[in-house]
C-alpha cells in the first residue's frame, strides 16, 4: 500500500526529478573546477593520482550500474533516473580528460606524482571480482540474477554498485592525506568541493523523496523497482562527509593557500614546500606577501 494517492505521487515524482537534475548539475559542474585548476596552473601537483584512478574505476562501474539498472529494473538497483545515467557517463568522460591532463602536466622527477601500490592492488582486485561474478552468472549460468527468493538479491550489477560505494569511501583519503602532507590545498579546486557538497545534499534529498514515493518498502510489499537505492544513499553520505573535511582544510587548517596567485604556484609547490617544518612554510609565505 502507499500513503499517497496518485496525484500526490505525481507531484512527488516531479519534485524528485527537479532534485535529480539539481544534483546532477552541481556534481557535473564540480568536475570542471579541477579541470580548470589543472589547466590554469599547467600542473597536477595538487591532485592525488590515486584519487583520479579510483574515480575512473568508480565511475566506470557506476555508469554500467545506472544504464543496466535503468534498462532492467528487476535486477535490484532500485529506482534509477535519467539524471543518474547522465551524471555517471559525464563524470566518466571528465575523469578521462583529467587523465589526459595528468599525462601532459605531471612531473617525472616528482616521486609523489605516481600511483601507490595499494591503489593498483585494490583496482585489480575489484575488476577481478567482477569478472568472476560474470563468469558464474552469465557464462556458467549457475544462478539467476533476478532471483530474490532469499530476500536479498545479489548479482554482477549489485556488485558494481557496491564497488562504487567502496571506491567513494576510500578515494578521498589519498587527497586528504596529500593536502595534510603539503600543508596546503593549492592546486586542489575548492569550487569542485563546494559543488560536490551541493550535489551530495540534493542527491540525498532525492533519495528521501523516492523512498517516500515507494512506501511499499515499509510493509515489505511492492516490486523491486521501489526498493531502497542503497548505493545512492551511501554515496551521498560519503560525499558530504569528505567534502566537509576538505572545506575545513581549505578555509581553516591551511587558509594561506587560497590566497596564492598563479605566478606563485611554482614557488609554493617546490620540494621544500612538502616539509613538515611550519617555520619554513611561514618564511615562504611572508616572502610572497612582501613581494606583493
């Protein structure tokens, strides 16, 4: 049963679509902030390569998850909107462009600009797991991906959704640590973070509305199309949590970095800037202020 009549559900559907396009716009626009920052500085020194690699893996999985889930709503993804598909595909495209920027702008002599062994291992394991599930599910046909008689459906598509959630849970950590190590957020776009936070809030709002529209989840009835979109809920929470950390880093922990002009970037990003000695950092900042 539903607590809302058809007219109410129609209104909630429109409201959900509005929220969806707002979060899609905010999240999509957010990617351009880092693209511009990299281009402006002609450098990717402020970006963690692990973060970009995780993004590529996560959005590849999420693109398949949304498209496949939209085409076949019996696979257990919960409600998937057109805005979800556009967002995932667009994010994957922008991530690929960012990878090209890394190829052109990275410094071979900088040992910090490389993928960590941990990142490589995690990505290989995630895709290897997907291949194994596809083998069991699609080739050997050992089980039916649409079978929910156990009360919990699990298949290759759900696996990709959980992969995206897991990637989102860990992908920000290398960037947080990189900012802490450098004692600076120079080269890391705060516009990206503010838009990302906006998108996370509106995405969470859309999830709430979609859950209300599918109230049958409360009494266990209804079809799978009205089930809880766990992946999307988790992504919103993780996004809001880490964006809050980045905002604290940028505005409170390392506030001097946001006032640095482009001509000072090479100076601030020199190897000595990676020291943990705050006195050296202060001397450099004071020197820049006198030059201005």
